[in-house]
C-alpha cells in the first residue's frame, strides 16, 4: 500500500510541475488566438481550447466525443492513516482538475465573440 501511495504522490507532483511549465505555453497560445467570431475561426479556436484543456489535464472532461464528468471523491469514514493520505491526494487532484476546468471555461468565455455568447 505504501508503494501505491508513493506512486500516487509522485504522479501528483509530476502533474503539478507539468501544469506550471505549460502555463507559459497556454499564455502564448491564448495571446495569438483571436475570438471565435466566424466559422473560419473554428479549427484554430478549437485547437486552442483543446490545448488549454490538455495542459490542465482535463481534456477527458471537455472532449465533446466523450461524456466524462468530474466527480468529487466521496467522504469516507474511519480510514487508516495510509487511506487518509490517499484520500487527501484524491481530493487535491479533484480540486486541481476543478480549477483546470474553470480555466478552460474562462478561456472559452473570453474568446467567443459576443454574438455567439448565447450559445454557451
């Protein structure tokens, strides 16, 4: 169980480092993309949204071809110390993804022209 916890912790740290490194890439991409205001903008705009979601490790929740929903881990009772640490990792991962989804949403809201805002 300790090996599983160590692996989960290492993966969490790696995802945090990736997110920090990729935030610069996201800012660069977002600065180059104009608003989605015509059908001709779609491919570039969608690519930017997908890249943003992938950088935030939430594309599986944004992909229109899938129906995944971010689910908050349940509130367990009577955990061992190891289970409690694993639960804390799961909650931290959930919160990180929830914030990532909020960033994707803000990106979409901020790059869709006013005429199309009603469709969001």
